[in-house]
């Protein structure tokens, strides 16, 4: 009996596809998905995500086309995601100016109809932040994304939007104090209990604003007030009386049935999905790369990546990640925290260096190793130029013109495609400013195209606004800078730049 069972188990294992337990990379028109699943399952998931992206375009047509694809790394459950953060989360977004990326739970133990919910959350956030020019308050971003988390597809292939989360996930009442807390927040809380309260309040607020007929136009009025530069509490007045909003939320929470929306997609051919196996070094980088992009555990992350360079000595991706982690430590030491727009002086042209310097020697060694292994590695070329630019800016003596030319020689081939290489375009523009020269029109134009194709990245909005102010286009510059007056990191710099643009 035992022998027959063993034979049966071996047969079952042999019957499984060889790639069933391997990490794969799947790329489609709009997304890049990394996951540990079979090729057929991954291709079906990517098709589902592309279909959902089309739903978003129907429900809320975008104003611009993103220049970069959203990269998704799928974890087996929320516990795996929480390893890279200081909170218990089922997903986390990162990357900023470097790349739009998210690490998200895709738990096969969940109901298949809701299994992709956490992934849809990040597709919703990507749509809102990368396809529209107006920035959004943090509660709007969380609430908007959460609204699509419960989306499901019926037997006819239609998408059903607006279904409330299960009762167990919405037990707590939303108080007026909760509303005021969320509406005044420039950023999400870092404490778990406070974050949970903020998140649930944000989701409860946005759902009726998106789908209840009597709330039509209210959210748009709020966003107009938010981008006008009005203080958060003043912008909140566009939503009406807080007590009335609390009643709307309570009514939706307690209702047996709520408004939902059905979206039917037009018939179309299946999307093209290119699937390739991930190499061992790429798999080893999954979590530590997310940690590096989150930029919260710099020293620990650098240590992990240093160990990986010893394990994967011939991996350009590993050496690049290590170089980027080391350079993050250089920047943090130079500026006492996270520098705006990579530390280059868009606001006032001045570099403020702290006494606690951290050498860039290891970053320089690592990035050159990455380029020796892969000379065309785009991000390594950009990073090498960034290290060189930082050295020139800090140099005690006036650098020679050819030194600035060497920086641009690395950046220019990348900056020629500013939609997909926006950071290279921004750094190329700034190299002229740091050299004390007027940037050519082509550099300003590329910076503008970088912003248009990456509108949700504050770094590029700020950089382009200041560039326009320098070029004498003060009206557009003021509009962009005013829209950043509530940004948690750029508000002070935007205020200074506005004063200079007047």
C-alpha cells in the first residue's frame, strides 16, 4: 500500500510542468510581472491584468500615456510582503524616480475571484498617478486604489466594480475625528494602528465619492482645491460638512445593497505575453531590491547586497543593486536624509553637504563592475553618471569642461528616450546647470517629455517646473509648483521656487 502510494506521488510530480515551481518574468504591453508560478497560470494572470487596465481606461480615461511599465513582484502571502516593511501589509509600492514597482501578495489560498485583489490595488494606483497630471492627496490615492481591490469578473466576462469588502474587514465605524485625521494627512502614518485607521477611513471616504450618484462631482471639486495650494484642512471643505460625509459612509456600510458598476469589454485578440525564466541571481534580488527601492534600511540592505556580490560574482544586476544601495548611503550622509531630486540643486543651485560624509568609493567600484559585465546596462550607466556628477558638484577646484562632457556622454543615449529614461533626462539637464551654463532647448524639451510620461513622480514635476521658471515660462512653472504645496517632501522647496519665480 505504501509502495503504491509512493509510486503515485512520484507519477504526480513527474506529471507537473517543469516550470511549476520556477520564478518567471512575464511582460505584456503595459506590465512586467515576476512570479513563482507556471507559465500558463502567469500568462492568464497577465491577460487578466491587461483586461482590468482596459476597464480602468473606460471608467476613468487618462490624460497622458505612461512612459514606463509597472513592474510587479508577486509574493505568496502578506507575511512575505511584510518582511520588507515595518508594517503588516499585503503590498508595498516603491521606486519613485527610478522605476514604478510593487511587491504584492498573490495568495492562492484565497477565493479565486478575489485572489488578484491586492494586485488590482496597485494597478488602480498606477493608473491614477501615472495617467493624470494633477497630484492627489494620499487619502485619495489609497481610497481610489482600494475601491478596485474587490473587483471581480462574472461568468460572462464582465467586471463588477464597487462591491464592499467583507463585513469582517469593515466592522469599525468611521468617526468625524477619523475623517479629519485622514483629510489633514500629508503622508500615511508609520505606526501600525494609526495606519490601519487611516487606510480604512480613506477607503470608506472614496468609495461613495466614486460611485454614489448624489456624490457626483464632489471629489473633483476637492482635487481642484487640493492642487490650488490651499491647506489640507481648507481643501477638505470642498467635500462639505464632515458630519454629513460620515452619515453617507455609515449608510453605505450598513446598506444591504449598494450601487455597483458593470463594465463589459469589447472583443479583442488576446494580449501578447512574453515569458522568460528568471535566473538565480534575479530571484535572489527580489526582496532586497524592493527594500533598496523603499530606502528605509540602507545599511542593512547594502550588507545583504554585498553578500550577494560574493555569491553571484558575475551578475551585473547584483552589482548594480549593490552600487545603488551604496550610493543611497552617500546621498543620505551628504544631505542628512533623502535628498530632493537626487540631491542636485533645482531649488537654489546650492549643494549643502553635512560633516558626516560617506565615501562613494564602494559605489564607484560596484557600478564599474556592473558595466564591465554588461556595458549596455542602462541603469548602471545612469548611476555611474550620477556618481560622477556628484563628484563634480562637490569638487574643490573648478572641473574641466571635458569632465562635464564625460558625464553627459553616459547620459545622452539614455536621455534621448526621456519617456522610458526620465531620470537620465533630468540629470542631463541638471548637468548644464551645475556646470554654470544655460541648458540647450533640447535638454528642457526632454525634461518636459519625461514629466508628461511620468506625471505622478514628484521629482520630475518639480524639476520641470524649476526648469520652466529658469527659461522664463513662469506661468506654467507657478501652476506646477503650486500643485506641490501639499506634498510631504517637496512643499518647502516648491514654496521657495515659487518665490523665485515671481
